[in-house]
């Protein structure tokens, strides 16, 4: 840890000369110097590989009584973003686990290189599951988050879902634009959130009567705060459009439909891994 903090600002020559004095091997010093000499693009690519390695080491299971099922991780992130105004958040990715086709859990994995405590990984979890989710990381950390209370609401004044998948996608994007949102976050006060125009994930679940569905992220700049679900679901004998949402930030969040508030989440400052939304941090200088 000390090597990375002290050596990286030095040139490669000074690094190698100082290696013995600092009590580290020349190989370690060369590796640190090489990392410093990488271009921003190479550093970004290397960090993505690190994120993939971390996420692949996370195992999630849904607990349905005697039936415990492993959740499936999508191989690539849904989204990549940064938020320099938020504690110098330099890089982040969004990952999704699913059960069947339907989304079950979403993770924001964020990298903070300049916190007072040192470089840090932040893991921001939100559950979309109606059953408990048990999580386990390679480093030994584990948790059990309780089921989320998602109650989908039928979307008023919506057209019937189209028969064609591409037409349904256009319908979902049009319907999503009826939603607006804002957050209230401490000294930052109130600020508007915006809806990403394209869904980050699309799915169906015949077993649950979902003909088509999509997850839209509602973001502050590019940082997701709300995950909005739009679904064509069977109501009686025919499908109708419905919506639901979950929080994905600790800020107080409000969602409006056609200008009328339909959902809100209060500020959540405490860390409680039993909740459907929670977060924790680990040093970026060691494996989580």
C-alpha cells in the first residue's frame, strides 16, 4: 500500500533507485512505475478488467425456501460512468444479475481514488427480487438482503402493447418519457434527474406473465439514482403496460408521472445489508 502511495508520482528511474530503501522488490517498483506510465485509455481498460474480476468473484443466490437458485451475472456492464462532483468518483460500472430472464439485483461498482482513507471501491446494491438474496464475495464478505416490496402499477392512458418487439421498444421509450424525477441531497439541495433514453436491459418472463420488459436508468448527470421498470404484463387475457421502480442511491428521490408524484424514497444514510438497497466500501489496494 505504502509503495503505491509514495512511488507513483516519481519517475521510473527514481522508483527503481528508491525501491531498496523502501524495502520492496525492484519488480514491484517496476510494476508501479509501469502503471503510472500507462495512458489514460490503458488505465481505463485495465480498471475495467479489474472490475470484471471483482464482479465475477461475487456469488448471489435467491432464497425461495427449500429452493435456492444461483442468480446469473450478465457478462458485460450495463453502463459505465463517472461523477467527479461526487467525492471525485472517477470510474464506475453497473452490473446485473437475473433469475430466469427477469432482473433480480443490480450493482454499481464505483472507484474513488482520492478519498481521505485512500483509494476505495464502493459497492452499491439494489434488489429487484421478491425473495431474499444471499451474497458472498471471494474475500469472505457475505450478506442477506430482504425481499424488495415492488408493487407494479398499471400505467394509465397507455396504448395496448404492440405485437412486434421493435414496436414495443418504441412504445416503452415513449412511455418512459412521461416520467420525470428529482433528488434532494444534503447541502446540494434539490436537483433534477434525467431518464436515459434507451433501456439498459430488456427481458421477458413467460412464467411470470411478462411479455416484454425493460429497465431504464434515471440518473444525476450519468450516475443512476432510480431504476424504472416498464413491462407488458398479462392482465386477465390480454397484456397491458405497467411500471415499478427501485432506488439506486442514498439520496432522497422522487418520481413523477405526467407531473404527479407516484413514488418517493427517503434519504438512507445508514448502511444495513438487510435492506433491499445498501452499500459498503473496501480498500482498492487489496482484493475485496
